[in-house]
C-alpha cells in the first residue's frame, strides 16, 4: 500500500485551479477536479472553466453547485447509465457518490413520495446541450430498467431519507440552436449526438424505481410512448441539431400516495408551424413527413395519393431529405406502434396520416397570377389535378377548395363582400391553411394522448411536471419565433434566480442562521420590457395588430423606438443615432434586446402577420365541409351557424398567457435544477471550447449561483454524515462515539481549534464559511487516514505473521503425524503380509495331508469317468462337424478315433444313411415314386439274367 504518494490527478488539479491549497475536497476520493463548485477556490471564471474542462476531459460530465447539477454533453455513450447504476444511486444519499443525474432524480422522487411535496426539475441550457436527447432507444432502456431485478430491492436501512424530489422536469429544449444531431461515424455509434438526454434519463430513473404491476407498467408505457409520437410530429432537423424540439411541452405526471404513476396531462406551447411551409438552408421539415414517405408501404402511399420521392413536394427541403444515423422508415413503424400502445384506433391513425398527407399535397398546389376584366390582379389554380386529388381524399368538392384558396368573403353586420385574392395573397392563404391544419392536428394529437393518460378527478395525486421547451436562441436572422422563445427563457431564468435565493433564505431560516443579502443581476427588468401589460413589447404588438388604419412592421418598430428610446436594455438604429453611436450590424428594420444570455437582434419583418396568425373564414368553412371526421373536428369555427365576428387572440397574447400559467405552476413546486452545457459547436467528443462554455456559464449564471450558495457559508452538511466522515480527527470521537451527532461534531471541531467565525451550528446542519476550512479538514483527514492506514498495515502484518507461524506449526504437526502414521501403516502391512503367507502355507499343508488321507482311493475312478466322458464328447462333436454329404449315393463315413467307439460308429452310419434315403423319398412326387418302383422291379427282373444289363445300368437300384 503506497498511500503516501499523492495522486497525479490531484497534483494536476491543484496546478490547474491555481490555488495554494490542495483542492482534494470533492467528498469523493477518486474524483477529478472539484466535484462541487461551491468549494472552488478562487471563485473566478477562469478556475471554474478549467475545472469543468479537466472533469470533461476525464469523462466526468456531471458537477454540482450545491444541489444544482451541471451536465456537459459528452457526444458519446458513457458506461454510467442503466439498471446497475440506478440501483446504486437509489441506495445512497445525495453526496455519497459521484455527481450524477440519478442522484438528483433520486432526491427529487424520494421527496415526492415520502414527503408529499410536488417537485419540478428545471433543465435549462442551449439547444444541443443534451436536455431532451436524440436516442430513440432510450424508451426501451426505460422499459428494461423498471423490470430489471437489480432495482427491486429496498433502500439500505439506517440512511437518512433524501430531502428533495423531481416532479416538474423543466427541460428548455431548443428551437433552431440545435441540440446535438445524430451522426454516423466509423467509431462509436453514439458519436455526434447526446447520450446524456437529461429529461429522458430522469424519466427512466423514475420509471425504474417507482411501483410495479400490470396497471402501473401500462401507465409507464403510455407515458413513455407519448415521446416518439410527439417528437415525430413536433421535432425537426435544424442547422445545429438533428432532433430539435420545435414546440414547448409541459407534462404533469401524476402519482398515487405510494409513488406509482397514475397518468398525466400534457400541455404544448407554440408549435413552430412556419416550418411547415419554409425551412432554412440545411434544415428539414417535421420528421413525420419524411417518416411517412420512407416507412409507409406501397398500399398506404397509394391510398394517401403520395409518392415516395421527397423531391416531389414543395414543402420539403430538397437538399436535406435524409439525416445521417436516423432511419426514417424504422422510426415510422415505431410511431405507429407507439400510437397503438397509447390507445389510438386504426381508424384514428389512418385519419392522422391522411391529414398529414393533405398538408404535403397543399404545398404542391400551384397558383397562377391572373387578371380580371377590370384590370385588377387575381389568382387561379395552374394545375387542377392537385386540388382534385385533395378533394377526393378529404371528400370535398375541388371547386369549393379552389374558390376558398383564391377568394375571400368579408362579412359585416349588414353585408357580405367577396373579393378575389392576388397571387401573393393566395399563396399566403394556401400556406396559412397548411400551417393551421398541421398545428391543429398536433393539438388534436396532444389532446388525444391526454384522453388516454388522464387520471380520474377523485384520486388524490402527487404531481411531477416535465417541461420540454425551447432553448435560448441567437441566430443570424431572428424573428418573432426567436423573440417569444427567448422571452420564455428569460422567465425561466427569473424562476431560477428567485427560487434559488428563496431556497437559500429558507434553509438559513430553518437552521436559525442569519441571512446575508446577496447582490445579483435581476432580469425582471427584461421580462417587464417584454411582458408589461401596457408598455411591454408584446402589448404594443397586440395594440398595433388591432389598431385601425395602415398597420405595418415599420409602424410597430417606430412605436417601440418612441416608447423605449431611453431604456437601458433596448437598442435600435434610431436610439443609436440619437446617442451618436454607429453599429453596422444593426439594420433599419431591427431592434435589439440585452437578454441575460446576451444581446439578440430581432428583425421586425413578419412580426405583425405572425402575431395575427390569421386564417380566412372561407378556408375554415371549406375544411368543415369536407367529409373527413378528423378534419371537420379541427375547424369548429367553420360551422356556418356558429360564425363569430370576434377577433381571436393573437399568438403573442396566447403564448404570454401560457407562460404565466406555467410560471405559476413552477413556483408552486419544489425546484431541482439541471444546467446543461454544450462543450463545442461541432458535436465532437473530447473537444472543449473555452469561449463557448464561458458564454454559457455567464448566461446560465453559474458564478452567481455559486456566490449565492456561498453568500454566508460555502458548505453545509447534516451532523450525522459530517460526524461519520470526520470523527476520526477527534480523540474523544474515535473509534467510538456514543453521544449525539451535534455534540460529536462540536467535539471534533473543538479539538481542531478552528475559528468560530468559520463555523455555524444550525439545528440539523453544520455550516462552514470558507472552502479553505473544508480543504483543511480534508487534508487533516487525508493525513489521518494515512496514519490509520499505516497502523492498520502494522497490525495486519503482525497478524499475518502470527497466522503464518501458526499455520506453519499446524502444518508441521500435521505432516509429522501423517509421516508417523504412514510409517506404521507400512510396517503393519509387511507384518500382515508375512502372517498371511505363513497361514497360506499351513492351510496348504493341512489340505494336502487330508487329501492323501481321505480321497486317494476314489480318485482313479473319478478321473477315468471324466476322461471317458470327455472322449465321448469329443468324438460326437467331431462327427457332427465332419458329416458326409446328404447325397444318397455317397457311402463315405469318418472312422472312429478309438476302437471302443467302432460299434456305435457303425450304428450311427446306418442311421445317417437311412435318414438320407427317407429324406430323398420324401422329396419325390407320387408319380416319381411309381416310376422308380417300376425301374426297381425291372432291375430285379433283369439283374443277373441279361448279359448286357450291367453295361446299360452301371449303377444298381436299391429299394
């Protein structure tokens, strides 16, 4: 045991972080760098980045900030997941093992189940940082995990129950910025995409550790199978992410009092429906279109009037039809199976696919620019075949559809006016119809899933929320979608700041320790800039959309410039000119907001139209007239008797309202945080871009979070675990301590003579102000462990030598006893052999003597009889083996070997001859017998009486 040598990683860690103190304290002896950034010294950006880089290069992707988890995307599969690790982290408290997402999920779930506290896990970060993930097989891993035998045991007795839980997974998933794409490579199959899908890993952990049973497993399966369906219809390939969520999703998973899932409710936010009709270069439309064309069989394609080649559809990006490592055909089968598991009927699945095909075919409806007789511009259908096919598929007259696409009916209280649409307006109407059909179809799918997984209202429930929503986006051209996405992320950051501070304050209050005020950046002023009811950007956008007269994006921008001319977080070309600033990156139609994540420039072109999100009433009525049950249900406003002149709420107002409800929901739950970081822009393993990570750590507020945690005391721990770790430093507490935990901690720290300013004793925890003090304790503990190791080695060596001596002594005694026994056995064997030999000779002599006395007189007769019988047997057996042939003319016969057998031999010869004759006669037919009798009679008559008879008949006849 070479415990005196310092581990090379620890020496490297000290050099990298630039601290004179040995930074060995991570609560894990084999950890790399500092596992909890609360203990980082010095607390600056450069040491923080170097610590993250050191851990990332050593494949330690998880780091704590207190109870906040930082997750780095490794872009490769790491062997740190699965049933064995779930079982391992289930059996320990938060700080007992290395930082891991399972540890956070375990704390959250235990708190939900045991303390009856609704939870939320807020998973935030850039798109591509590994929040939602792209591995389709993870759902199968979840299914495998909850049925694995390793996860069926109970928690280890004696451990304090975890303190927090998990129910609201808030996963900020990204629009545009691109999560981590799935890439094929010659090496690791996981290279190029995230294997740290935070939200899915948390869900897999919860699925594995919660209750089991046929009904529970069915609920789990339905909840997990909702993911592939929603991802197919709501995810797409973006520039930097092959599986980016293009919608926001919040799922409330509901549990019973035992912690078993009962069902859930899904809420979706602002599907990016503009992607249906247009995608940026290098991006794709939603996955379902490509999956349908690649995976549907020929019969289904014929029924949907589709062709397999994606190049035939205007709404699909022709340059990017396939994604490396993504099997659209296989995924289509998985989506169909998932819909079946959730509870979709075959008819519903077919109708969903028909509406999906309808969207594709709408893009192929070619419009033509025409002119009316009065010279005004109009539009028409260039090729009526596409409209006719759509009409046949949905049961609608093609003329009605053409009229709805090329004209518009304006209704007032007194009259109804029909106006023709020019080419541009008709294109807008067609695309608006496609976007609305797809958006409403997506909403219908979400509602249909909710019907399958909903819980009865009478049951008492504990709630776990899962928020999978867009990540912060800064693109080259940022429009209305990026504006509302970044607004949502601003609100999530506000939740993080307020709830982190609130949690710290509550813990200090619980423990009876004075709270020190912390200075931090409050992004409430940015949220207010966007969402203020009268003077917010969204409010003014709605006002501009509703204002009569000439309304355009430029008038909206002019109003913003007027209201926010002196706002510190708003910029535009006008405000810059007023301040005599020159910025060539700022366009005339742009404005800039200084978000918490950085400055983002938005182009106002399209803000008014996208916020209005108008669909002409003619199109709604046409869709309602279609003989297609699903399509009819998507357009309830198309019913002529229920026509309303009331203007529907704008997209911005709906999103603002949804975000407000979401924030209220999050504030009502106990928070747990996972902050995801993207290490590089190229989705490559092992690459760490300090500049990129630095930007993310700034807008995630990691340093501010650490400062909040260290506002008063950098480290806190319950008395029990603290005493268990450090009691070896006190003479009175080692090796045994029979008093209370707090008294034991006071004894240990009192004997170490630490400054009272560095310590604070709460009701249940010990608080340590400076990380240096904790490092000092760790160093003392390390030295003490070396001393104890030396003592143990000494005692062990002495014990081992004593045991060795005793073993040698026992062995010598055993060998001696075996040797003596063996020698005696050999001597006994020789004596026994000699006695047996003597006995044999004596018994032989006595036998011979008795034989000569009693058996000699009768021996000759017995021998003679035996010999005669043997000779007879030999004679008879020899005769049997040498019998002559059965020919009656053959009179040969073997001679007797001994004269005493002559008489018997002659008799046997006669018997054999007679047998041959009889056998010959028996073979003759009666006619032959008569002929032979006549010949015999003739022979007797002529024998000796005719001179020539012997020559005529050389062989005589015998009767």
